[in-house]
């Protein structure tokens, strides 16, 4: 899509959504009238008191408000009879019944002291609120950390990928790869389960399709307990999406404009009435991006005239994408103990890309040559998901049963047209037409049971079924000057099916002895994996590959509470890294005929034993959480990069056909050796003053990698040779992030964030340092109902990944920048009715030092 079409996209799709939302908010708002009043005592005004208006006929029309310093308040109420309750520090609870019939003032409410303090002193009661966001951006619990992105200004108007760049212990590479403590084997969940929202194999495009405004919180689970699935040796990121807990009609709309050209409109709506509540989250937008890659290759062991000594590759790809998603759901309370829920999700993603790759070749004792490669591509993705659940409380003591079923479908298609031009020729010497179609169907069924035992113990047990089916259809056609007419490349044209069936059972017990809390669990997972691969060459040489695994995954968590919000944490877990589906397909990629990704049908899972020792202290103005960790991974998956010499034909300047040689680079995942990582992960939050806050994360880590392998390749003389790839290496490095937030007044905030990742070095690869700085600002407007936000990502345009890779006969210098500097401006408007519905109080988790809901992502 061209940039001139941005307005058209915004008008036809996003603007229509805005009109629908505006009409809905107007219909709901016109039922109310504006009222105002004052709270006072015998000596004058009572500031900062909370006033609740409970409708006598319909609780859904109830509302609440907080008085200002002079005791004044304003709000909108539907006409009717209300029971008013007023609460303030050092005052008795006040109640009175009133009748609201028309707009205007209400007679002052006069409340009396409880006899505990001076009535004239109201300066210390400013903490009285009806509902308030937590001032701390994250909290620490026994088996997870919870991050609240509501105070994150640098990702306002952005996506899940932007939010993840600010989450403690998490980092995002320039290509969108997410890692935790340096490992990219992260398992993503949406509301506690895999989701069609994240697409197939959790690609960067999927992370960009989830708006930041739809995210309520992110659970960072570096060492998941047995209650969670065992996949993901780095840990689990559980994305909790917003669901309103207020009565009546509530919602918000956020619109974003940015550069590189970007437009977004997203909304969150909810309505609660009687036993029913429903919600709708959705939106969409348009975004352009620019990806830059450079590879400089230097070859050794040149033995023959015409062989390459150097090659340089410069690649720039511009892309434009549209993405839309919507989730609608309903909850019905059958009675006080049983409720059912259902929701549906649809997501679409479409993109167009235009790429140019320039190759320069320097030959030993021969003239240099040049190749221009042009790529035009389209990508589309369509995902559906349906979720159904039942929650039942056997009693008020915490005995609960939860059942859920999730049906998911995801379909993607990629079409690419490639042309190559040799030595400035106007006639293409090579043409590729590539069509890739992938389909995923997934079923997740879960049952979770909780049984309190006495006052301080709990038993948890559950079952989970995962059925995952992927189909791959890949067609590659090619024509050259010597073979005109498109013909199939048999090696890269294939059909493949990947099926996996997982059955999991877990049991977990938690309790407390004095100040010592403990939780022990055991999980069993039975895995059945089948890979069926057929290509046009040698279709009988690669039969179905079946693998079965039966593994036990124990977990142990211990805590010692020195005082309230001050405890020591020790835990151990065992986890598994199952290969991604496309890693097992032998030839999944041919978009660049000189840089080819080869799958490995013999790839096996990796296993990791993980230990953590952490300390957590949380006070009014600061929270600090240092954690020592150690992980040992066996059969670790490494990416083997090697080169292979091939012959090809091209047309010279006179139009005569010539034969040449070039080097292809291949990347292949393999199981190799062991990897040990250890370090100190320090998270902290400090409210230095009323206007200055800091949040930081420092990860000082060491690594020790052992592993080498032999592989077969072709040298410059086209002779098969055996070479060695050596991955051995050890060292110390660091990752850090610091965010400073400035509050100039009650309505204006600024935020500056710095990120740094130190380099790592092995005998195989030297990865350079990387750093970036982001900036954000927000202004509250429209009497508190609106927020205007502005941010700049990568202020100095330094976020780029650089590395040097060493093979048996070459050295490669690489540079990648996934996205250059960009900025956005967004406007959020909130319309609301009704008061917050208080959820039934649950027993405090005996092993948690944090306040709030004890919400976990089961299984």
C-alpha cells in the first residue's frame, strides 16, 4: 500500500469504527443528568471524601465519586432513588436516601467525626480514593512478577512488542525476537493459554498486531511452577488483556498517528447489567516499516581462478501492513457460585513489501561482478479463536473448579516475485515465483481444581490436552537465461504436515510453617509428534518421522518471610524446549537464494534445569528484587551457519552466456552440547520524590557453552569436504534498562528510557554491544477523560544488531536494523458509567508478598 492511501484506509475502516463507538457512548450517556453537591461537617468543608450513590431500583445505575479539597463533587446520574454512603478518614460512615429527578445541585451532606481526630485537619486524608491504580509498575510473587504497563509512556499508542521492550528481565532484538535473560525460547500465552492472536510460531508481526492499550498486565514467569506448561526453557510471558469490572456502560477509544507512517484506532467497551456482562476489544491500523541488512563476507582457502575472495550484500526492504482484530465475549452468572463465559476473536494481517538486495563479488584473479535482486511480496494472515469456560465455587472457602475449551484456527499466505539482474543488465538472468501457504488448527482443553486444606494450605490439580496440526504448502518456480520458462525447483517445492498431541497432568501443594512458605509440584507431559514431508525430489527418501516423549517436570518453591513485604525466595524447576514446527521442515525458506534456511527433521527437544535465589523487599517508596540464577541446558539448539559453493550461468555485457561460481550461506538448527548461564538479575523501583520516579533492570550474567560438530559442504572446487563448527565459549556480559519518569504537575508527565545490551563472544560468533534511548510524554485533558501522548522510539537511531560469524573458510560481518527511529502521537478518550463491582474476596496467598489478585495462568 502506498503512503497516499493512508487517509483512505483510515476513513473506510477505522473511522467507521469510531462512529460506531461514538454513537454507542452517546446513547448510553443521554440517559443521565448532571448533579453536584458538597460534603461538610459542623466546622466547614470535608475534603477528599468518597461518595457512593446506590440506585434503589437498579444496582447497574449506581456510581461513585471522590470530592475535591473543598468537599465539592460532580457526576452524572440516571433519575431515580439513591442511597448515599459517604466515607472519610476520622469520620463516621454517613448514609442518606435522596431522589434525583433533574440536573442541578444536591443539598449539602453534613457528616460527623468519629472522635479520633481534629475535624479541621483534612490535609492527611488525601489517600482516600474509590479506585486507584497501583503506584508500583510491578510486583513480586512466589512464582512470577507482574508488570503493569499503564504508567509506561514510551509505548503509548504502540503494540505488544513496544510494551515488551520495557518489561523487567525481557529484551526485544531488532528483528522482533523476544528473549528472557538472554534466551529466546520464550513461551507466550494470552490470558493463560496459547492464542490465535499470536499466530503461528509467535512471529514479530503477531506481536505488533496486539495494541498496547488492550493490555492490562504482563506476568513474567522466569521459573514456572508445575501448574504451567513445561514448554519454554527461558520462561513464560502471560499477556492479560483488559476486562472491565464496572457496572453500566464503560469504555475507551485511542487513536494514534506516527512516522514512519502509522495510523491506529483501538477501542475497549464493556457493559454489565444484572447477571450478564459483555466486553468488546478491537481496532486496527496501518503501518510502514523499513528493514536494513548488510553482510560482508571474506573467504579464505581460495584455490582456483574465478573463486570468490569477498562478497558484500546490502539489503533494504520497505513494507506496509494493515492489521485488524476484535474480541467479543460474554459472562453469565448462573448463580452466586457458578458462571459460564464465551468469547470469540478474529484477527487479520496483510502486508506488501518491496525489497532490493545488492551483491558485489570480488574474485581471485578475475574481474569483479555485480548482481541486483528485486523482491516484491505480499503476506496475509487470518486467525479465529473461540473460547468457552465454566467456573464453579463449591463453597466460600476457596474450593473451586474451572473448565475451559479453546478452538483456534490460523491461516497465512506468502507470495513473492523475485528477479535478478547481473552486471547492470536490463534483462533478468533469474526469476523466482514463490508461494507459501500455512494452516494451523489447535485445540486446548483444561480442567483446574483448587482445594483449601485448613487455613494455610492448598492442593491444586489439573489436566490439559493440546492438539496442534500444521500444514505447509510451498511452491518455488524458477527461470534462468539458460532455462527460460518457469520450472519447479524440486528440492524446495514440498508439502508437509506437522502434528503434535500433548497430554499433561499436574498436582501441586502449597503451605506454610511459621515464616517458611513452600510449594511443591509435579507435572507429567506425554508428547506425540509426527512430521510428514514430501518434496518433488526424492519423495521416498524422507518418510514420516514420529517421536514420542514422556517426561516428568518437578518444581519446588520456598520462601522465608522476614517481615511484611520482605522475603527470601528459592526455587527449582525442570523444563523442555520443543522444536518449532517449521524448524523440522527440511527446506522451509528460499526467499533469498544466497541465504537459505534449512530445517532439520531430526531435531530433538532440549531440556533445562533452572535454579533461582531471590530476595524481595517492598516499601512505600521503593521495591528491590535481586535474583541469583543458574540454568543448565542439554541438547541445546544452535544455528549452524555454513557456506556451499555452486555453479550458475549468467549473461555478460555482450549478451553471451557465461558460467560462474558463487557461495551460498545456509543456516540450520542443530542439537549441540550444553549451555550454562548464570547471573544476577536486579529489578528495582524507586519513588525518589513526588515528581520523580525510577524503574530499572540490570542483568549481569555469565555463559559457558560447550559443543562442536562436523558437517558436510562443497568447497570452491565443488568437492565435498568435512568441516568443523566450534561453538565453545565463555564470558561475562550485561543487559540493563533504566526508566525515569517526571511529573511536572497533575496532568503532565515525561519519561526517558535507556537500554543497553553488552556483547557476547564465542569461538563461533562475536556479538557487538547495542543501546537505544526512548522518550515519552503524556498530558491529561478533557476534564480527566482524555490523555494526549507523544513518544519517540530510538531517539538517536542506534538500535541495530551487529555481529561477526566465523566458519571454516569464511568470516561474515553482519548488520541488521529492523526499524529506524519512529515517533507517534495518540489521543485516548474514556467514557464511563457505574461503579466498580467488587470481586469476592479471596484468601491471601500464603506465599505471596504482593497485594492484588492472585491470578495465575493454569496449565
